[in-house]
């Protein structure tokens, strides 16, 4: 029997050299309302799910791969892709490509965050 979980990816972890700067960056781009949680063994900022029942991932102090190496995490944008791209650039993120790729579920561009982590900015088809 083949195992087919509801969500094969349970959560993501985005490493950062400076958690406060990264939290400010991701809040400026996605408006998540992230804050640093120091209740566990390591500080982290949880990326929420829509229903607040879980965690889509977290940002934590770690060693980023840098320069767009490592896995790419595609993140849903609030609103229009172009608006998010503008906030991404203003907050200090870089784009790897300027023209969005359109696929049946939506469209996206690739970028790197302040630490060089590879991030896809994804707008779902409406």
C-alpha cells in the first residue's frame, strides 16, 4: 500500500543569521505578524496556518545555505504577485527572475531572502 499523507511536507525551517532582521523582513513582505518565541530550547518565529491550528514552518537561528542553494520554499503571497514582489525588493530581498512563470495552479517567481535562502513567491490562480 502506498502512503499518501494529507500533507507530505509537514513544515519548513528557514535558517537565518539574524532572526530579528528576518522576522522584520518576512513581516514586511507577507504581513504574518511574526514574533520571536523564546519558550523552547531555541528561539524561533512560527509561520502560521490559515486556521491557526498548526505551523506551516518557522524561522530559526541557523546556517543558511546562501546564494539560492538548498531547497526552495514556495510561499503563498497575500494579494497580487506584483505587490508582493515590490515589498520583497523594498525589504531587501532579491529576485532570481523578473518574469512570473504561469502554471495551472497559479504563477510564481523565484527570489532569495536576506540570508540567500531560495524562496518562491506564489500567487494562486483565481
